[in-house]
C-alpha cells in the first residue's frame, strides 16, 4: 500500500488542480470530489479500503483526537495538510470510517467580491444588535461572515471575539483586536464563551453554527442579552429562509421566557438576516443568490405580533430599501443568463 501521507497528499493535490471544494473518502468507493457544485469520482484513483482510511486518519490526528474519535464516533476539526487548510469531518457509517475534507481558503475574500447586495455594506456600520447569516451547508455562510469581520478589522477600531467550533479562518489583528476562541479547547461550550463576553469589554461577537440544540437554546438567551447592549452579534444558522431563521431563534429563546417577551425582544435587537445559496454558473464556477431581510418598522411589527409568515410580502414591497427574497434573487440570475433553472 502507498505510504498514507503520500496518498492523501496526492489525492488532495489532484483535487486542488481541479479547483475542488470538497473531498469525500469512504470504504468501497474511489475518492469523490465536488467542483462548482458537481459531485464526481476523482479519475484514476483506486477504491478506498478500511485500512487505507485508518492509516490516512492517523497521519493528521493527535493521540488525544484518536481517543476522542473512538469514544464519540465522530470528529470535526481543522487541520493544515500539504500547506492547505481543511475542515475535516471524520465519522463512521456501517461501522466503517469515512472522511470528508472541505477546503478553507488561506486568504479572506473582500466582501465586495462575494456578489453580496450593496445594502450588506450597511451592516458594517451597526454597533449593536443581532445579524444572522443563514444558508444550507456549503452555502458560503462562513465566507461571508469572516469577510464582513475582516472588513471591520481593516477599517474600524473594535474589540472582536469569535466563538467557533472549529476555528476555520485565521485572523490577524489590524485596526481591530480579534480574539478567536475554539469550543472544547479554549472554552467548554459556546455558552461559556458568551458568559465571558457578557463580562468583557467587547464590541462584536461572532459565532459559527451551534449544532447542539440544547446548547443553541441556552446560547440564545446570552445572545439576546449581548445584542440588547452595546454589542453586535453575528450568528450563523443552518436554514434556508428568513422565516425559518426567526422561527428557530424564537423557539430557542422561548425555552426560558414567554413567547410574547421573546418576540418583543427579537423585534428590538434584530438588525437583519442574510440567507445564501450558491448556484452553478453558466460557463463554470459558482454564483451567489441572496435573501436580505432588514428590520424596518413593518418587520418589527410583524415579529411582535407573531405574524412572521407574512415577512415575504413585506420584503417584496420593500425592494427600494434593499430587501429581496431568495426566490426573486434566483429569478434575477436566471433572467440575466447567469444560471439555468434546472440547476437550482
């Protein structure tokens, strides 16, 4: 068998040559990669075996991580391999090890290059409240969040704390001070990180997706408290519409306060919601479609009254303010010839 580290490096190099974003390794299958949203086998590679995957994982896991994997049966972490940075998901299926690698760019993109609506630049000027960045897996949520943070880092003097699980992009403090804290290594849970922030002189707090529902519900109370003060909280949520974002937030915080209090608090602190969807572009590459919700007076009233199912109609009537539904954004891309309807 080929030396495991050399095998992994060769496969990752092949993926990089094809500008792949993700690599998947499973027993009984050749390496599979995703390029511009297309999923396909990596040509010229042999089938993966259980022994191969065990040996490959041992090349980048520490002894402590190997023990944790055996105990929990899954592990998500970020590693530098062959001068590239990857978010790695290690898990078992049918009792066999499987691995997935998601490429994390070493350079943080300028938020103006992401294809975001112009109105999103206004979020950089907000000093307090809750900004939610949502979308499905691999929709570019983290790319957008870190790009906004990096722009603030370059242009404003702020104290920024990130709470991440795991830390993907590495920041270098510029005008701002950025402290990155990783769940399980720097803090026990996201809730502990938020408790620290509540007792710290902090301007901006960023949290990537909180996967554990109980932790998310507990965290939402702390997030509400931070956002109602002099702090901007940027939160990632894995869902596909502004309505579902607000439903999830309200469901979480309503565990500890009345539904009415939750709605009124959310109406007061919400800055906006950005929902993203990456789509295959005609001619190659990916292009972003966005839903933008801004918390104007009409939106605040709907949230307080519990009529969030009517959000879309207000968004459609508030186009001049910069709001847009995901459906309208996708329709615009189809009309412009950027994407095909069948690729959505």
